[in-house]
C-alpha cells in the first residue's frame, strides 16, 4: 500500500485500518510516513499490546482508549499525543518524549518512565501505581498531585509524594 493511498483513504474507518496495517509493518515505515505527513492523525482504540515500537514517532497522534499494555515505547516520540483512557500498564517508556501529551485517566501502572520527558504532560487521574518515574524529566508536584500513585510509585528525589497517595 502506497503512502499516497494512506494519506487519501476514505472513509475514516478505512484510513484507521490502513494506518494500523502500516504501523504493523514496522517502526521504520511508520516513521517515514510521519516525516512525509506530520499532521495530526486520529487513531483511537488501537491495539498494540506487547508491540515493539521503540523509537516510533507518534507526535500529535490521537490514541484515545488504545491498548499499549507491556509495549516497548522506549525512546518514542509521543509529544502532544492524546492518550486519554489508554492502557499503558507495564509499558517501557524509558527516554520517551511525552511533552504536552494528554494522559488523562491513562493506566500507567507498573510502567517504566525512567529518563522520560514529561514537560507539561497532562496526568489528571492517570494511574501511576507502581510506575518508575525516578529519573523522569520535567515532572512537577502539580502534575503528580492530580494522578494516582501508591508506595511502590518511584518519584524523582526532588518531588514529595502527594499526601493523598496511599
């Protein structure tokens, strides 16, 4: 399937299926497509549990209610991506760029976010239980105070654990 076909496919359901097929072809083909078509993409309810997506470029992609359980998203570019209500439980997000991403109500429990950039990331009601954010960059107390965590959640040393975390 050509990039031109993907960029002009209609209706939206066909486009989503075509994008899904392209993404399953591998990160290199997906990133080449994104370089040629950098505009936002709607790709809701995607299923990529345990997928190998290291270094993928998903900036400004709408991935609402998508499944990325235990996926390898290390070094991924997820800047300004919308991942509301998505399942990222146990995912590898080490060194991922999540600046300005919307993770409202996302499940990041047990996720590895060491070295990830979280500048202005929206974490309202995000589940961070058991997540490792120990070396995450750009994380603020305001962000984590809106999220859920527990005693297993590892935070950067300069951030205090919110009082409402059990």
